[in-house]
């Protein structure tokens, strides 16, 4: 059986996106590799090219994915030209201070990028309250395109346990989709 490889490239301005990336990676376990796009190396680029799935993570700043993450995406032009990432599983997540915070625009940026690369996009599936009252806090932002997390600015816990649990479940969802896509 093939060993799966899942890369999680992220940019984190204040640490929240990194913590979500770590939570997703912990849920996935061994096949997960975290890649900070600010310190990306040739070995990291090779890992991305060899990955079976890529989970993109960026905070939402001023109505879109942070520009530093967009710079990372724009470095991939030759990979697009040669279909290097075609048919890889793709997913994405974003964090912001506001419950809306235009996080949908950031996820659209990531999913459109993945579509241009010929990737297969996977979104979350958890239905939380109020639809399922026995699942309080899961998928609190009600996002289906990708994982959204609302930071709790000024709170003792700036990321809620419910959001961390949603991130964990999202990581497992991407892992299962990657396993299925790869015949495992």
C-alpha cells in the first residue's frame, strides 16, 4: 500500500493560522507535513510536488487571503503549465477576527487556485448547532467551501476548543478523501 503524503502550506501573521494547521496535522498524523510559506525550501517544494493532498491555510486580511500567501501561490506558475499538481486532493482553511470577515473570499481564492491547477477540492461536512443542537460549536461559521475559524480577540482562549475540534475533523475528512482518491 502506498504511503500517503499530505502537505499543509500556510502563512500565519499572528499565530492563529499556524495553530489551526498544527491541529489539522495532528489529526492526520504521520503523512502530514507543515510548510511555512515564509521559509519554504527546495525540499518543501519537492514535498508539495510529491504530495497526494495539499491543504492551503491563510488568514483573511482585507477581504482575501493574506498577500504573503498569494505570493506563494503565484510562485507555482510552472507547476500549472506542466500540470504537476493535477488530480491532487486540495482543501483550504482561513482565520479572521470577524465572524464573516470576508473569509469566504479567501476560501474562494484558494479553491479557484486549486481548480486552475486541476486539483480535486474537498470541503468540510460537519453540521453543528443550531441545525444539530447536539453538536454545539462545530462548524460555527457554517462554511462548506473550506474551514473557517473566528479568532476570539482579547479572550483568554483566542481559538475556541470547538473550532479546534472542527479543524481536527476537517483534517480527518481530507485524509479520508485522500485515501479514497488513492484507492486505500
